[in-house]
């Protein structure tokens, strides 16, 4: 089950069990439309993908400390490439 989608689509759901189902705060089972859940798209998924691929900030800081503009420019270009690869939304 896509827990993130269920929580986003069904705001009354407070607990989810993959084997039993989804429940509200009173323990009542909430009926889930799995077609809707499976069709849900996480518009913020790009954030985790970007974070995983950004170069380490130490590369930028090292360039600043050394006064190496080429290294700084490369860091910025690498970050821009990641942003292009994983656009917002």
C-alpha cells in the first residue's frame, strides 16, 4: 500500500496496516479506493530525488576557501543539472 498517497487522499486516516487496512482516529475502517491511490502522483517527490543526487556541499565550500572559481562554477552547474533532471511538480 502507498501509505503516503492514502494519508494525502484520506485525511481522516490515522493508521494503516498493509494486511488489515486503513483506520480513522476512532478505529473505524476507512474504505480505500485503490485505483485512486495508485493514480496519485506525489508532486513533492522531486525533493528526495534531488537531495540524493546533489553534489556534496563540501565541493562548493572547498572552492570558496581556495578561491577556485572553476570549482565553484562546476558545483553550481552540477546542481543545475540535477534541478533540470528532476523539475518541480
